[in-house]
């Protein structure tokens, strides 16, 4: 689960990448003000290790890392 807070309701794009920058999954949607979350199925991601996810809105972008365990 990737959780995030938005200052206002907006369209956002969640991009999941491996350490080399290869895009593994892109999720776009309209989200409400406040706390939101996306459930990522383990089968959608290959292997174990460190991945990065980036959340982009019209005004902000944030990048974080996550660790996938086998």
C-alpha cells in the first residue's frame, strides 16, 4: 500500500520505478483532499529489492523508496 496526503483534491500520477529508472507501473487517478492510498499487487512488480515511487500532481512531485521482500 502506498499512502499519501494531498493538500487539495487533484489528479495525480503514481509511477513505480526500479533503481535504474525503468518504469514498472503507472497509476493515474483523481484523488480527494487529505489521505489517499493505492494498493500495489506484488505480482505487478518483478523481483525483490529497492524500488522507487514518484507521486506527481500539477504543482508538486515527491519521490520515495520502498523495499520489496521475497
